[in-house]
């Protein structure tokens, strides 16, 4: 249910973002010199988007239902995409939705379908020592974070003024990728090929399926059976299915 | 209490950095907390995104496109890593019949 | 003074070493023929160079002349004031030795090519043999004690290597070890003597000994002069090398080695090194004649007799010869001990000929007998091996001392010298001692005469038993009997010629009176070659009658011994001999078991050492070293590893916890800890003066920038200081003040106040009256 809520709110937000993305229209507001957001984007958009992001993240890690967790993560990604847009990384915002929310999460969904098991006890780290240590370290980090928020340290470096108008556009990215970052670009493409091949190799069965029961289908909660002869498989399957 | 260094109306670099840190923290907690390996992988994606956010924030602050280029590469690599990771998960857990990280302790002394 | 000339003497030493190197390194791949060519060729080369050198010495240089050379330029040893060069010198004394050694070594090398024909380790044998020859030559040619010592040790080593040549058999390896260890004891004495000599006179060259006689005469200990102790210590070394009491026990066991080894090392060369060294350093011995020489002569005589008596009853062919060698060495030591250095060296030379021949003949016999060495199983070999038989006959005549064979003249010279020698006691000695000292030379002569009798007896016993009578061995052995090949018989013949003729250059004066000048010159060549240039004249009996009488007595004794042997053993072991053995059973046993000396040494030396070694092994080594040292380390490592191993739980999530904790830690230390730690301070109060010390936090000086507010009013009195110590403030008014310190890390820009939430642990307040 929460997943559905999130999904619908995400859709709403998406439309809002689309509105916002129509650049020259919308009033130009005064922004302080060292602020980052583009002049066409109101400040409260940041708070909403970040709230969405954080809520989605929290839900992801606490849901027992895996599909719910995946959906929450999708919501997180949408929020992040909005934030990227705020940061004048338009191209990346689109890529974030296409690749992350669109491809990677779909992959996760597939795998969850394959291995659909809920765990009995979802919470790990039973050792109190490790829990204490981890919690302590996190609390410490959060406290330091709080210091940064509350304390008066000098702000991190930022250049004033607006960036060039094609900052974050496809043209600028292309310019980089086909001149200065050409090698990483090609290397990453090779990496992707390797990843694809690797995924196929790793995930395939090593046993040739001789019967339908060897295939890893979701309706078989016990996983694939051992390789047994066809006749035995025939004899066993009604029993297995009957008991199921 | 001193004045908040993070203002509500003027979104500065610090805001984005703090958001990144929070997301990172949530990702770390997610890896700690859950035994299901898929949740672990998702938390790792969260952490990667936090990193991306930081990169982009600084890129914007410094008016330097290289941050965005690097973030793009990070997304590509994260995709590859997710694919491989899931393939491994599928392969390993096919026979184990459960997705429990606690059982993966063969590297124990 | 002496004239010296330079000559490439190093060749004499180098060639055999070169041969050794080639044979040892590459011999495996070479054919037997090539190996023997290299081996014999290198020794032949050395012999030729040596002959040339002696020729030059004889013709171009005067009586005291010497040829000198250095093995390599510059000093060999430099330590403080000590400078020793690796020098070689060839004077008249070493000329004789060099010629004897090189030519006899050549003959034995040639013999060995035949004897060791079927040996698998052919090249190793010849390599060692060459190595030995080279070392012996270094010993002889060395011009100072250290160089001689190098050769000394080298021959000891080669002796070990060659005795234990067939090391796969335990007995041989044990014999080699025994030889080396007993030798080592002697070497230790030699070394001590060298050190003592150096501390006394500051030089170790032979040529400089005679110029330091004054220092050597100084009393050292117990009233004896330095020279006596040096001589004694050096004699210990010679006793070890030349098998005298008490260090002779290795020589009979050394017969386990191949026969050419016995011939070369234990007959002709190595064992004579001791005699040579005594002759070389005679000036030291001459300083205290009555002490040093008496000791040397006395030990030599007793050894001669003892070994001769043991040799009478031995059954192993080579063992008889071994004891014979010990006995003859005793003769030589009596020679050099009584001041008859020439006689000793002469006997050394003649002995080399016939003893080497005896051993080679033994080898020939054993070769025919298929390795059998027991003479009770031999007999009648004369008709199968004529050359061996008749050369053996010549050697036996020589060693028994029959005119005109070599042994006669040399032995006679020694006996005459012993009889005529003269010792003196210090005037403070008692009358009894004075009386004794007069009889001492006669006593020496008597002992030697007895030993000569035994010598003749056992040698001819050997001859008759082996070569006459019926064969007492197995039929298969009888079929196998044959004369040896020419590589083996030709050296026998050459040595027989030497045994016959070598004596003829040392004929005593009284026998050549009436002969023409040139003949006389030739016949007494040996004496005139050495005396008085290198060695002092031997003592001689004053009256000619005594001298003729002594000669006659010696001949009679020898003939008597031969006759007795013939009576008992001619045509085989007679029944008389057997019954004599039965009747004198206890005496026989005593002699056969070598006076139980080996057993005695075993009891008092070997066994305690073994016990000690075992204790050290079990207790010190096993418990302390193994348990303590070698096990402590792994135990500690194991313990610590056991503790730290548990970090690796295999649980990925735990690892991530570790990562996060580590990150937090790094963050803390690098940005927070420094200023935090730097705010910890100590306050010391003196009246109204307060001293603030900020160095407690283990932050190094100068890392942080401090601002100090002494009275808590918000205004910093001390601003931007990097000092942690020495902040003093005098308060004007009494009251309680709160000191606020701000620490800033300039590198990270992190600031800490002492009254922050995470600030100083101890609030710094000070109350002032």
C-alpha cells in the first residue's frame, strides 16, 4: 500500500517536474549569489524532493516485502532525478530515470520473481557487540553531521554566479565524452559487454534440463530438483504438485 | 544555539551534501540491517546514488562538467555491477534455496 | 748472507691445483684416459719445473742461496703489525723434499691409473690426489709458518678425503674422520706454537728465525726458555702429522683408503711433513738441545719400538706396512731429535723410495688377490708375480738395512747419530740426573737397535709368507692370480732402482776414505749438500772403531732378524711359528691388539665426549633451543593469530561494520581529536600566579593554534599562540575564574572550545585568593 502511495505521488511529481522543466516560462526569482538552484526552480522544491528521496530510502530498507522495497527505491530514484534537475544536470536526470529506475530496478524485480522467498528473520547482525559498534559509529557520524548543520564552520567552496547556459545539457556531455573522456567512455562500453556476458554465464544452469522440473520456476519453492530420469520425474511430479 | 548554517530558503551546496550524507547513512544501515541479499544490493545502489549526488553538487558549484561526466560513468558502472551482482545471487542461491547472507560464511577462518 | 733469486716457483704449486680443479669440476664428463693425462701431466709439469729450479739453485746460487717467489703480489694477511706474504722459497733442504715429493708422486699417479682402472669415481680420485700434491708442495715451499700451515691443513684435508674415498662403507668414513680429528689435535699444537713464536719474536718467516735467537732464549714459564715451549708445541703438531705417540692411532686405520693413497700420503709424503718441519725450524730446537731434542728423540724412539713390536704379529698386509711406517718415522724423529738432522732427512728420502714401493707392491698383490689383504690367505705368489716379488725383495732388503741398499746408510746414520749424541743437564740438576743423561744416547741406540731387529723380522715375515710356500687361499683366488699391468709394474721397478741406489749419495765419511776425489764427492753428496749451509752437522762417534762397530752391529741385527723370519716363515707359516703364538698367547694378544691403545683412548676421551655431546644435544639443543627458541616464536604467533583470526567471520555485514567504524575513527582522529586533545590542560597555582600547561593531550607542540581567555570574559588575552607550555598569568583580584581555551587545527579548520559539549574533560577553573 505504501508502495502504491509512493508510486502515485511519484507520478504526480513527475508531472510537476515536467512543468517546471519548461525553462523560460515561470517567474524569475531573486536568489542569493552563492546558491545553487536555477532561477526558475523554487526553493521548496528541494525540500519536497529530498523528503521524497529520504522517505523512499527508509522504506526500502525496512520493508519485508521485497517488491515493496523495490517500489520504494524507484520512488527514491525519481526524487533524485528531480534533484539532479535542480542541479542543472538535465541529461543525467533523464538517464537516472531511464537506467536506474527503468532498467536496474526492473532487473531487480525479475530476480525477486526468481528467488521469491521471504526470510524468516529479516534482521541481520545478531551479535550485540557488532550492533553496538555499528550503531555507535553511525551515531557519531550523525553527530558530526549535526555539527556541520548547526555549527558555524565556513561553507564549502562554491563559485558564484551562474554556470554557462549549456551546463548539463546533452551537447556539453557529448562534447566531453567524445573528446576528453573518450577512453573511459569506450572502456565503460566494454565493461558493459563484459557484464552482460558475465551475467549470462553466471546465471545459467550447469545441468542440462532433462525434465521440466529442472527449470528454475517460481512455482517451485524448493528450487530445482536433482537431475533425475524422465520416468522418475513423471512419477514424482504429481506427488510434488499434489503436496504443494 | 547559533544560527542554522543551512538556510531554508536559499539552497546552497551544503544542502545537497547533507542530503548525500543522509542517503549514504541510510544505505549503510540497510546493508547492516537486513539479511536478504537483495536488500543489500539495493542499499548499495542507494549509496552509489548518494555519491552521484555529491559529485553533481560539486560539479554545479564549481561549474565543471567533469563531475557530471563522471556521474554518468558511475551510473553505467553501477548498472553493470547490479547485473553481475544479481547474476551471482541467482547462481549462488539457486541451490541454497534461501537468500540469507548469514549462510555465506565460507571465508570464515 | 744468503743470496736469493726470483723464480716462478708458483708453477710448482699451481699445476697440481689446476689439474685438481679440472678433474674435480669436469672429470665426470671426461674419459679415464683424459683424466689420467691431466692428473699425471700436471704432476709431471710440477716435477719438471722443480727439477729446473733445483738445477738453477745448485749451479747459480751459492751454498746458502734460495729461490723465492710469491703466490700473489702484496700481503696475504695484514692484521695490525702482522704482515704475512704468501711467499715460497726453495733452498737446499726444500730442494730435496720437492724432488722427492714430485717424482714419487708422479710414479704413484701413474701406478694409480692402473690400480684404479675400474673405479667409478676415477676423476674424483685423481682430483683429490692432485689436490694433495699441491698442498704438500705448498707445505714444503712455504717460506713462513702460516704458508706451511696452509699446506699442512690442506694435506690433512686431502688425507681425510682420500682415506674415506669409498665413503659408502662406514669403516672407511670412520677412518677418514679419525685421521682428520687426530690430525686436528696436532694442528692445534702447531697453531699455538705459531702464536707463541709470533708474540716472542714478531715474525713468522723461517729466514728470520736465526736473527731472533736472543728473544727465543728468554725464559717463558717454569724457567724454560720460549724456544722450548715453541718447539714442544710445534712438535705436538708434528706428532699428529707424522704419527708419533700419542697421535699415531690414525695411521693404521688409514689403510682403509685405496693403496696408492697409502703409498703417497702415508709413506712418502704427508707423514714426513713433521720431520721436515722440525728440520726446517731446527734453530728453535737447537736452543735447548737437552730439553727439546731429548723429548723429540725420546718419543721417536719409543714410538719406533712400539710400532715395530705391533707389526710383528699383524695379519693384514697393509697394516704391517702401516706400523712399519710409524716405526720408521720414529727413527727419523730420533734422527732430528739428536741433532742428526741430515740423517733424519736422509732416512726420509730413502724411506720414501722403499716404503712407497712396499705399498705399491702391496697394491699389486691385493689387485691380484681380488682385494684380499690377509696374508694368512696368501702364499706362493712369487711364481705368479715375478716383478712384484723381486721388487718387493729389494724393498725388504732396503728397509732391513743391508749394504748397499738405501736403508742401510740412512739407518746407520741415525743410529750413529743417536749413539754419539750428547745431552747436558743444567748444572743445578742432581747427580742422578747427570748420570742418567750420560746414558740417554746409549739408551736411544739400544731402543732403536731393538726396533731394527723387529723391523727386519716383520718385513721378512711378510715377504716369506706372501711370496713363498703354498697358496693358502681359495681356488678361485688362485685362478685369478696374475702379474699386474705395466702401469703398475714400471713404477715398482723405478722405485726398486731408487731403493737400491738412493743410499749411495749419503755414504758416511769413513767408508769413502781411500776413494778418488770425484767418487768421494758423489758418494757423500747428500751430506755436503745440506751441511753446513742449512743444517748443522750430525753428531758422530769420535773413534772410527766405534763407528765401524756400530755398523757391524747394525748389520748383524738385520741379518739376525731376516734369519729368524726365514726360519719361521720361509715356505709358509711354520708350525714353530704357530706353536710360539700359542705359547705366548697373552703377549701375542697384547701385540695383536696394538697394546689396547685405541681402546684406552676410547675410554678416556671418546666416551666422555660422546656423553657430553649427548647431554648437549638432549638438554641444551632439544630443550633450550628447540623448545625455547624455535617453539616460542610460533607459539606466540599462534596465540595472537588465534585472537585476531576471529575478526574474519566470513560475514560481509560485519565487515561493513568494520568499514564504517573505521571511517568514523578516521574522521574523529583527523578532524576532531587533535583540537579536542589539545584543549586538555593542567593548571598550577602559585599565590596569584597561575601557569597553564596544555601539553597533556599528546598533541605535539606547534600543531594547534591556541587562544586563551584567562578570566572567562569572552575576550582572549593570549591570541594565536602555538606554544603549549609556559602560559603564565597573574591575577589582580581574588575570585574564581574560568579559563577558556580555544584550540584550532589550522590544517582542517576545526575549532574546539574548552567549554563546548565535547570540549575539555576537566573544566579549567582556578580559585585565587
